[in-house]
């Protein structure tokens, strides 16, 4: 249980004050203030919102659209079919509740669950296992019980039952145990080689996918790239986070329906989806802590408390701008998408100061960055797989997911105490009809 009072962290509403004496409401507040929940901005609000309404008997207000407005600040008329933020967070809420009651809250008198298919919480009383009372037969010592023959002397006395031969039973038990042990030993010998030759965990993926924090895989926002190309106006991270760019964008001659479609729908590339699928099947993945989140739905809190993998071409992922100050290889973009290039802040011998896509060359040479950086509160990692275009992003991912090819580079990133260091890799590739050609690392930097 949390040591501090949850009331200090989550101010009670007027209705919440009416529930102050309810043990279920007190439990919800303890859960919201726990270490497992306090690292998230929205999960405590989500939990307290639905628990308060349930305990007040207002379950008709526990609906996805209304939760989006109350908890996540969505506009009253927003469409949950186009914006699945409530469903995404509900998945995490269920996982965090399970973790809380398995660890920090294992001794709580109640358990909170949110059945799938809805958002109405259920409070279960904790089941206690009671040992059955032993049955005791009391026989008076003053008088021995009569036998049937003594009470009825005319009845014939039956022959005494034959005593079980315990030595035979024990001998049979011993033989059975020996056979069972022999079978187990044989099975162990047969399976031992597979265990001995198991592939070692990849240090990079073992650092990204861990059991004590969430890992976000973030495909890029392709509709953002289309809007920037049409308007020739770059979108800052501030405008992206506030959603201002969605309301202010104007494209002359463009149908309003198509414009609204770009504003509302969540488009990403097949390249990003393929990379996401491959990442999710890595053996180091911790399924309960893996979250796929669209770039528009990502929050600053996710990059502070969790690990993250950011995917995509630079003009479709404004989040990279948040990390530029930590990079040597920086993305620089003009007013149009095709104006982007990679700047080399401190060129080493043989390196260029800038790397640009050559759309007119025979191989359409392009570039990408793979970078491992500390997350915003330096408690985890952010991995960038970002290209100047989709071909660059695909090439960078193909290289990164090739364990044999990456093994020598990963060894160089390891510090003397065996931990990973931050790194940056500049990747060059070519493309043919938007398909990535073989790539190679042409420059790198390692952190301390």
C-alpha cells in the first residue's frame, strides 16, 4: 500500500467527498496514488473517474465518449471511432490493476476489476482460505465399547480381518518412485541440449523491453506529412500537441471532406506497421508492458516514465524535435517535405556536414538515423528509427533487426560495466520504387 495519503495527490470532487467513508472509494484512491499508477498522468484520473461514478450509482455516464471528454480533455463532440485514446488507456488500466493487486496491493480487502467490453468497475471482496476444522471422535475411557458378539452372544463371531501387508505397499511405492525418477532423468537429458544452446538475449532489446516499465512503439503520423506538403507550412511540436494545426490548416481548392479526413483519421505507412509487427515478435518483448500508440496520441508523460521506439520519416514525427539537442546527426526541414536533410553537427574526418536524399540519381540515395537516447527523466531509453523518407526508415529498421550484422556494433556500445551507452548511427541506403535497397552504417557516435 502507498505510504502517503492519496488525498494529497488527487483532490476530491464534491461527489467524491460524499464517498470518503466508503472502503471501496478509499481503495480506489490508494490504487491511484500507488507507485504503479503515479507514474502516469491519465491512468489515476481514469480510475478515479469511473470508480466515483459507479459508487454514486451513475453508471450510465461511464461511456467511452464521456470518459474521453472528462479524463482526456477531448471536445464534447469528438468521435471515439476516430480517436481510440480511451480504449488504449483502458488496456493499460486493466494491466496496471492486475500488477497492483499482485504486488503492492496483495493484502487489500477488495480487488478492482474492469471487465473487457466496457468501463464499469467491479469490486470483489478478497477471498480468504479457511482450513477445515478437524473431526474429533471422543471415546470415553471409563468403559470400552461393546462388540456385537458381547451384546448378542448367540451371533457367530466373524473371522478377524486380514491385516494389510505394509511391507509390500512400501516396496511397490519405492519401485514406482524409482521408475518415475528414471523417466524424469531421461527427459532432462533429452531436453538439456536445447537449454544449453539457447541464444543469448540481445542487450539492446533487453534494455528496451523490461518488466518494470511500459515500452511504447510509435508509428508515424502520415496525415501530418500530407498536410505539411499541401500547406507548405511546417508543424511545430507545440502546435502538434495542442491540436492547433488541425483547426488552423487551410488548403486552397481542397475539398472540406478530404481535409477533415486528414485531420481526424489516423494514417500511417505500411513500412511503419511492418516494423511494428517485427518488433512486437522479438523474444525480449514483455507483452504486458508493450503498447502501440499513434504519434498523435503519445503524451509527454509516456516519454518520461516509459521506454519508447519512435518510427517514421522525420516530417511525420514531430516528437523527434524534442530530442534534437541530444543528437549530433540532426534533422533539418524546410517548408516542404522534400527539403529535409540530416545535418552533421561535428563532422569527423571523411564525413560530410550534410546528407541529403538524391531523388534524381539512379539509386535515389537516402539516409536515416538510428539513435538510442535516455528518456526524458533519464530512467529508461528512447530508440529512434527515423529516415528522411520511408525507404530510409525501412533500411534503418532492417539493419537494426539483423542481429548478426548489428552484434559488432552493439558490442562497441557496451560500457566496461556491461551496460549500454547512448549511440547514434547514420545509415545510407538507396531506393527503387520506394523499396529500400541494402544499407550500411557510414558514421556513428557513442555516448559516455
